[in-house]
C-alpha cells in the first residue's frame, strides 16, 4: 500500500544510490556525510546550489546530487 507521505527517498549522489529520510535538505545531506559545508560545492539535477540555499533545498526522490571541490579565483 502506497501512501502520499513517503518516509524515505532515494537520490543519486555522484554515481551511487543513497537512501535518505524524506524532507532531507542538501545541508542535511552534507552533514550526514560528515563533510564540512565550506569544503564542497553542490549541484542538484545539474543546477549549482549556493551554500546559502542548501538549508532550503529539500531533496526529492530521484534527485541527482553532485559534490565537488569549490573553485576560487582571483
């Protein structure tokens, strides 16, 4: 029996599948992985997500998330 309120979602993190609790934010994912928020840049479904927006970016079933080294220049 399927309900409208799912308890878990499945995303793709880089090339791996990962199961998370429904309602997990991008910031929550980074914390779950034990990564420092300033040590990674993030993209969801091919769109760059700024650090300030991670707490408001709720992951959904099927999302593709990429974590990569931030690029800084001068």
